[in-house]
């Protein structure tokens, strides 16, 4: 192998036994510190905050070095999500009648039904939740919350 590359055997073994460069050792230690700061932030910090935290602790490091280490380690900060408009109110919303007159009680089951829709943000997008409720429950307080008949 040495002949193929054009290196003497003694030169190869000299290189093999050489101690690791101080810069490489320092960078490896910095990488551990940067990674711990990043994970402590629930993976939300970019490169500036870990650099500032290390500086406060007395470790001199350039923000560009922190950015480079984060890139090498594949550490990506959570980006703010853009606001998504999921509903658009109707133009005549104020003129529509309130058919239940904000009274969500009914004397018997099946007389008054109300519904609503909302959305829940998930990692893969939005999930919409539609609910429909039967408004039947006793108006007067009683021991049981629902009619037994």
C-alpha cells in the first residue's frame, strides 16, 4: 500500500502514531458542548444561542464554528411555522340568527342539536374535528346529570 501511494513505511508508521491535532481535539469537545446545549433547548436553538451560552461559560468560540459543528452533526433548529388560515368567516356572519338563543338545554333527547368544527395541528398537517352534541340534559340540578328515562 505504501508503494502504491508513494510513502515510506517509516513515514506511514510515524503518521499513524502521531497524536491527534489540538484543533481537532478542541473541535470534538466543542461539538459535545454544542450538542448538549442544543438538546437542552428541546432542539429549538439555532447557532447563536449555544454560541452565546458557551461564551458566558468562558469558552471562546465563534458563532460560525458553532454553525459549522451543528451542520456537521445534522442539528437543525425548529423553525417557526407560518400561520395558516384555516377558516374564513362569512361576510354575513353578524346577520345570521342564533337559532338556540345561546340556550343549550333541551327537555328531551333529539330536540336540539348543536355542532362545531375546529382543527388540530399535527406533525403531518391539520386534522379537522367536527362535533355534534345533543343538548338534552335536565335544566334543574339533580343527583344524576342525565335523564334516566
